[in-house]
């Protein structure tokens, strides 16, 4: 179990570009694989999770290769996937398992999806239920956990109201709906990230989007595309927060994703008093992109309502760190989805930050953080969760004294360049 010792730094200064957004990297591989023709993808994120998606579709018979830094995908078309030689192993990637299940639901063969111990403990019934309603036959451990065995075939259109605002549930249904003769409707309680809708539209799919409701027309041919993936806003969150917390910091992040379903952290930090400016806004045919400049700021506590959680779900661990340094209390309401990530992030972040001197209380799925401007270095546990690990690194950089964070190899799941990039903009004491 790899650990690292972190000492506080003085400030963050410089300009950086990040590798492609993780959510979009996954979806690009999936959709290009079932499109017709050659897709060329630039700035693909070569993280462990995304590479499991690549390997999965290679196992399904798709010709995928890297040519320099470009990812070349020779699309097989909707009906061109092949039965894999064995089970498809997806490591720790919940996105891969849930979304690929939607595609496999439309195939005329049986496939088993497996994962590591963490992935095998994450709930899958949320995608099993709608896919079964569409006609897929799916078996799972305790009807909820991997491994999943999916026997696809002829699917039918459904109208489905999701109980949770989850882009993964929505995407699984939408990808399955491509194999339907008819119109599929899905509605969620709050609009979740919309990368699948955008990507399918780019590849030629016809749909109607009405806020939280998506209507998708089935049996459509997708056409290959050339596409550059914008920088990952969830990975940028750690650098943005570090710059806000360390006096004298000024950081520029170039060509970063600015999709409104993913900018909840920027909104929250701005409401807390963060000096964050957005420049060079542009649209690449699929996603909104911008440059972000961040300067050290004195923050104040705020309240984040439950309806804002979907746009900030992956960034809540680092927001908890920012709240420690704010004046007053920060209240995060209805963050229950954090409990079904790689770890129970409410518990893991609360335990680790409390060990560093934080004052945090939890009431059900509500989190109250009392700002105190100062935390101490400590030995803390990431529990193998990449976002917990990176949030704790930022906390350690802004703390008083040396910290030790265990099991940091998990960071490669989403951000293999994290430490090198952080080192490049760190000004030491």
C-alpha cells in the first residue's frame, strides 16, 4: 500500500492544461465504438478507469489503438460488436460497468462484467431495473452487485422515471435505447450531467431534451467523428481549491470543460467569495470550454441545497476541504450519493479531516463543516478512493505540519499526472 508524506507549501503559481475529462473520455470510446467509420479522439485521458473502457471494447471486437497521443477508433456500428472470449474486467470503474451494460443489453450474446472489490460493492440495481424493463436479462449478486451477466437481445421502448439524479443511470438507458425500434423517454428528479446527450447528438443521434427529460429515437446509425476532449473540470477542482486557500496564489487553467452540469463547484466557491474568473469561452461542437484564473481568497461558509448536488457530486470531497478554511459554517444538504462512490465519501472524508483537527458533524446525509482557518498535519487514510486521496493532499498542502496519506496509488484511477502537475506549480516554504 503506497503512502506519501506531504509538507505544507507557500502558494500555487503558474499556468496548466489538464488531460481530457474522465466522463467524456469514457463516453467517447463507447459511442465511437458503435458508430460507423473511423473516429479520431484527441486529449483522451489515459487513466486506469478509461483504459478499462478501451480494453472492454477491444474485447468486444472493436479496433482501437493509440497513434501518438491520438486515440483511433474503427467503429463497428450498432450491430457490429462481437461476443468476448471471456469475462470483461473493469477494475474500479463504475462508469464503465453501468454504461457498457446499456450497450450490452442490445447485443445478441451473453457477457459477464466483473470488477475489483470496491466496484463489486457498488449498487447496480439502479441500472438493472430499467434495462430489465426494456427486455434485457441480467443476473447479479444479490440482484444488486457485480459480477453482472447480461443476455441482450430485442429491446422495447419504455418511459422511465429515475428515482435518482444519476448520469450513469440515464446514460445506460439512452445507450440501450439506440437498439430499440421506437421512442424511449427518461426523466430524472434533477438534471444530471449531460455528456451522453451531447456526445450522441455529435455522432448524429436524434433526440429531444426538455430539462430533466430526454426523448431518444431508436434504431439510428451513428457516424464517426473527430473530437478533442476538454480538460477535466473535476481534476481541476483540486488545483482551484489549493490556489484559493494559499495566500499569494494565482493559477491559470487553460482549455477546461465548462459544461453547466459540471460547474457546481465553481458556483459554490464563487459564492464563498472565491476570486475565480472565466475567460476565452468557446464551444467545440459538443462541449463548452474556457480558461479559468484563480487567486487566493478569503472564503465564507455557505449552504448547498440538495438540488445542487448532481452538478458538484465528484467535487464534494474537495469542497469539504475548502470549507475548513472558510469563515463560518458550511452546510451540504442531501449528499447521500457520496455514500455509494468508491468509498462512503461522507464517512471517509469526515474521519480523515477530523484527524487533521477539523470540526465536522454528519446528520443523515447532511454535512456541517465549521471553518476554523487552520488544520494540522496528520496520518490519514484515503481508503483507496482517488478523490478522497487528492482532497487530502490539498488539505495537507494547506495545513500546519507534515501529513502522511496512505494508499495514494488509487489516484491513477482518474489523474495519473496529479503529483507531477502539482509539483510544477507549487512554491515551497
